[in-house]
């Protein structure tokens, strides 16, 4: 075995890509292709997929807004209790 902390020797017999690092580079996004596909979304039949993903994002942001309001209400309740305790002292 010729592997060390700096190099890895692979004994694979298949023809797939092999990487021996902790950081795996992500696949690049070709935005020209993305915008082209958005322009012909009705032809590809992906409108249901786009609608579903959009609805999930909308619900996600709605829940974020509701959670933020609930956090602010809780913070206000804590401040009121602290003021009441300070008045007793």
C-alpha cells in the first residue's frame, strides 16, 4: 500500500471517477441552460414540478414569518415579567 496522508492509491477495477479528498467540488450550474428551460417550461411539462416547489417555498417563508412573530411576542412577554419583578424590588 502506497497510501499516505497526502496521497491515496486506489486499487479499483471500475472506470468511475475517484476522489480522495475531504472537499468535493459541486457541479457547476450553467445558467444559460436554466433560463432557456424556464422559457420553454410549458413545452417540457414541468409546470407541476415548478408549482409544487414554489408552493413549498411559499409555505416555508410563511412559517418563517409566523415563527418570527411568535418569537417577538415571547420576547415582549419576558420583558413585561422582568419589569414587573423589578417594580416589586
